[in-house]
């Protein structure tokens, strides 16, 4: 049986470049319980899929048996990511009114234009591309900022806030109580700074509405109910952080996988129509969100374990993507696989609202990279992973190339 320290191994800097052997062992040992049953780990696709769709699985993590006062979010700013029905249903439906498929489809020309501009700037800078800083980060942050109506001069403010908040969505593994508390406090400070910024921006949009997502969120109404000020702020912060942090990882992980599998990159270059399939295979093979959690409301069954009320269930989403019961030869990266059924965007009522936008941005970025960058070569000393083991991806990915064609 897997011991408790194996989970902490996921936070080991030596494991970050390739956590999948550890995740495979955890998956095969799962489901298993620790801390007198208050903490349950699931890594098999069938178990995780069932929990994500189980109405007795709560997203209100601050109510778990393991939650301390230090880990609870600031009062007054509820994110619908951490709410259950009916509150989650109401908030998500209101946000969805201003985040429609038609809105996403209208973004395609703008995403293409930004991608072209970024690659053109990289071509002018020389025969080297730092994928994260020159493509994977600026593309989604520009798009979500433009959607929300955030002025371009403010984009740079968000990197630090977002990174600190991103650390708050992963389990505290390998940290002592003092370090864990410091991490939570850093996230709270970032949340307060975000909130102050968006309070001012919301006031400006109430006075002078614009054709942007924020103005749409302010107008959105469902059965006479609108988003409160606190709900508006929490939603803006969630959309901004989730709208770019995970997509940065998706684009970076996909380009890295293609560089490590030149046959797949050649296949994509020969058939750009495979870009969307390459995105799905990356979501399965090297997911940007590695894990999530739920809390049992009443007794809940996970495999052969009866989970008590209030117990935390850790779902190893990245392990499910390589479950051989669902994906044959799961450690092989194959963009023609047809990787449907992965859980990279979760499932059930909390299926990622931004999935269509993330897919579109990554598809356009991969197609442009494959068609534009001639003879790309990964710099083995230019790959470094960010320390966040849950929101996975490089913080530096340097690629040398022979030439770059016009995107």
C-alpha cells in the first residue's frame, strides 16, 4: 500500500519535471484513506469521474474535517468554483449569460492576430523563442483582459497576484504549518489587491458601460437576481486567474510534448487540422490542472471505501489521463489518438466554464507554432518548471530555430 509520504513527493522539485511515475503508483494504490479516513485519495478514472458527478460531493472545501481557520477564504468574496447548488447554479448561470459560445467564436480573429503579432516579435528578436514569456503567457492574458475590459497598461500587475492565488488551489504537501500559513496569507493579500482593483473597475463600468464581459456580468440577471458586488469581484478574479494560468500551462505543455516527439510535430505541420486533436492529447497526457478535491456530504462511496461525512477526497486528475483501463498505451503521446473522455476540465456541474476558450487559444497557438517555426530545437538547459505542482507547466521553455515563417 502506498505510504502517506508519496503524496508529498509530488511537491519535490526533483519530481516536478516528470511526476507521472509517482502518479501511476498512487493511481494503482487508490483509492486509499489516511488520517483516520478524513483524507481519501483517488486516481483511477472511474472513481474520479464518479466523484465529480456525485451530487453528494461538495466543492465547499472550507467545510471539510481538515480545514483550519487559516485555510478558509476571506469572507464576503465567494467564488462559484467553491460553492454548491443552488448558489453555484445561480452564479454559474449568470456568468454563462455573458460568456456564451457566440462570444468565444467572435474572439477567433483576435486570437489569431495576437498570436501572429507575438510570433512576429519573436522572429525579429532572433533565432530563439522563450515559449512561456513570448507566446503562452501573453496570449491568454491579453484575451481574458480584453474580455473583461482591463486596460492594457494594467496587464503587468496581474502576474504576481495570479501566481500567489494559484498556489492557494493546491494541497499543502511537504510544508510545515508556518510555511502553509504564509502561503495562505500571501494568497489572501493577492486576493485583497485584486479585489481593490476590480472594485474600482466595476464602479467605472457601472457609470459608463462598455461592450465587454465585465459590463455583461453587471447587466446579467436571472429571475430578478443579479451578481452582488462581492460576487462580481470574486467572479472577475476567478475568470482572470483561471482564464490564463491554466491556458499558459496547456500551450507550454503541448509545445514541449511536440518538441519531444518530432514525428508528432511533423504530422501536425503536414496537417494543421490536427491542432485541436493535439490539444486534447495534451490535456490527457500532461494536464495543466493535475488535481482537484471534493468534500463528502453525508457518506459517499469511492471504489471500495466508504467515505465519512466531511472527509476530503483528493482527485488525481493527471493520473486519470494515463489510466490504462481507459487509454491504451497511456504513456505514448499520439495526436491521432482521439483523446476523448479525459477529465482535464473536470466533469459534472463544475466542468470548466472556460474550456471552449482554452481549447480555441491553444489550438490557434499550436497551429501557428507548427507552421511558422522551422526546425525547432528544445534547449535542454532552458527548461524550468514553476514550483506549482498542481497548475503544471514550465516557467521557462527556450526553443532555438533555423527560421520563422510569417504566421
